[in-house]
């Protein structure tokens, strides 16, 4: 049964390493300072751009051009790896995983029938229709009645959570090996009301219930935590069963499938579909690339043993995926790795009332995700606390984490401010002069071409910008090729919004990616907390 009170929790749950119910210790001052590094670098970049625009504008233009060129090359590599990822997905979809297991099993492999899956579904104020859709997807998974143990992780902050959970348990209990629900209480010391705290509560309960009370072998249990709107590929748990059973280092692995924001693709504004296509392409590229390092995203799997020995999810973290991976990485001496499962799952994109409403909702979602900028400081603190872990392996992970965080913050400042402020302060270095073009277009074009030759940084910026737009269109085309069937005919308005989205991709990513990232990093720098907020998706 789920815990209904803090007293029940005190008496029955094993407390994880690093905190107690008396309250979590205050964040050490060095770590608090480290949390502010991304924000400090972002504001330092802004000050640098302002000073440089005054003192040496051409040098600043070149710095902005190099950042733009790097972003374009990154887009190009993402495009190539996205194509590779789509090819891998087609290959994985043809695999017979039971036959694969029989062909590759070793003495270290687990018995095929011994693997069980614990599926934790943290949710808060999710409509019954969404949860039913998710459970319908799960009941169609490989041997769901035999292998899947579903745990609805409810929040006590939702008034009707128990009624909702018991309703769903009645409806779906016969569809799975077991089905349970837990209720995460409000106001526990040192906790936030967030996904990570809810996951931790449910994870500790299921370990106690299955392992401590019923005597199940923890090594045979694989935990999958998923968002409430996640819909797995039909063969996901079939493949996971095989990979978990075969891998002798199963307790040092996270398994991650590529995400596609196609759950409600036809309900969101076409202007934002290209942003979702870009996000989908980048995540697939990370998983498919032989040289980029992937990180957990949204919904992922790991062994219960790894989860337990790592101390479960921390209860004061908004961005749980990266944090849990870093925590596990150091708990197991730097040996934890991501293993891709190239069978994509569907998720819902944020939605709102009209274009402005959708932009606002997407902004708020990115602001929450960008709270993961804390993980750069957390990673550095862990490296300091664990000098025994191989430095270069940890440093590579730090570079991977810092790369996305700094590129979305300081990188965009250098690219935008660094390319515009020099022109505002020094109009003579601008390559495009509208008055000149209007007076005599032919001579104006010739003069513009000459200025591009004199200021090649502008040529680099222009080519990089065009490449990003072209690659954005390619991402969109690849995304269109794998989208689910339309639920309604395409309208003229939808076509116009779609066409407009291509040239606006740099602006859209600035609005829904860079600005909320900068806001999150600034709040971390100043120590201003963020209230967890569930994104609107229906």
C-alpha cells in the first residue's frame, strides 16, 4: 500500500544516503557559488560584448562570426547524425529481440523470463484521459501482464489524486503483473514539490515493497521512469528486456530512447512545429552519433540496484534526468554510461491559447528545463568531492554538460549582441545600407559586395545563418516523414505559418530557448528559486 503520511514514511522507508527526515543540510557555499557559474559567464559575455563593441568592434564581429560558424557546423553534424539515427531506427524495428538474445547470450546473461520492469509514472493534475492513454500504451507492451509492474506516483497536493489512482488501478490492474500507486506528501523538510521528489518517494516504496518485504531479487528489476504523456514504441520493453538481460554491466547503464514531440503535433501552432523538429533532431543526433555523448532525456531506464546504490533521485531538483545520471556516475566510480535504444517514444509538446499563448508556455517549459544549468556546478562539485574518479572521463562529461548550457546562454549573447552592437555604435562597418540600395539598387548591391569583401566576418555570419535556416528546413522535412497521420486537413493558414517558421527559426530559438535559459541562469546566479510548474499540453 502507498504511504499516506510522513509518520508512515518515517517508520517504514529506508532513508537514502546524504539526507534525513530532519531536513536536508544547507547547500555548501562552494556548491552554491558553482551554481552561478553559467549566469556569471553569460553576464560577463554581455559586458565583454559591450566593451568590445566600443573598443574593437571588428574583433568582436569575428568572435560572433566564429560562434555562428560553430553553431552552423553543429547543425550540419546534427543533420548527418539525424539521418544516421533514422536509419538505425529502421534497423532496430526489424530486430527479433528474443532471437537476438538467443544468438548473443553468455553465461553472464540473465534468464530471459527472469527480467521484470518497474514503470514509475510521476504525475500531478494530469487528466484521466492522458493517464489512460499512457496506460493503454503500456498494456500493449511485450508481455505486459507478466513483466510490467506499474506505479502511479501521485502528489498529495492534488486533491483528488487517491480517487484518480484507485480508479485507474481498478480499470488496469488485470493488464499488468502488478499495479500500485504512491502518494507523495506535501511539505516534507528539504523537499520541493517536483517530479524528482515524487520519483524518489515511489522508487523507495517499490524497493521496500518488492525487495525488502517480498524478497524479490533486486538484480532482476529494471526501473523505467516516464513522463505522464510518454508513449513508448511497441517494441521498447521487448528490446529493453533483451539488452538488460544480455549486458553484464547492466547495473552501470542508463537506457535512453530518442524522443519525438509528435503526441499532439497537429494541435500545436505550425510556427512552433519547426522548433520541436529541431529539438527532436538534436536529441536523436546525440544518441546516434558515435562521437557525441548522450544524456538522459524525459523518460529513461536503469536497474533498481543502480538506483538504490546511488541514493535514488534527490528531492530538491527540478531537472532530474541529468542530475540522476551525474549522481549515479560518481556513486559508481565513473563507470556509468548511456546505452541507446533506437526505438523512439512519443511525447506531447506544450500548447497554449493562440501563438502568444504557445510561445509563453514553451518559454516557461524551457525556463524549467534550463534550471538544469545547476548541473554544471553540481558536476564540478562532484569532481572536487571524488578525486578518485578518472579525471579525463569526468572532464569529458563536464564538457558535454557545459557545452549545451553555455552555448544556449553565453553563446547566444555573443552571437546576437556581438553581431549587432558594433553596427549600432559604428554604422560605417555595416555591410547593408538600405538607403544606398533604395537610391540605386545596382550600385548599392555592388557596394554591399565590396564591403563583404572588406569585412569577411559578415560573410561568415551570413553563410552560417543561411546554413542554419536550410538545415532547419531539412530537420523539418525529416520530422514530417515520421509524423503520425494528420487528424485534420491542412488549412491555408497552417501552410502560411509553416512557411513563415523557416526564416524565423533563429528568432524562435532565441525566444523559446536562449532567453528563458538566460533567465534561469541569472536566477541561479542571484539565488532566486524557481517554482515548479507543470506545462500545459492539452
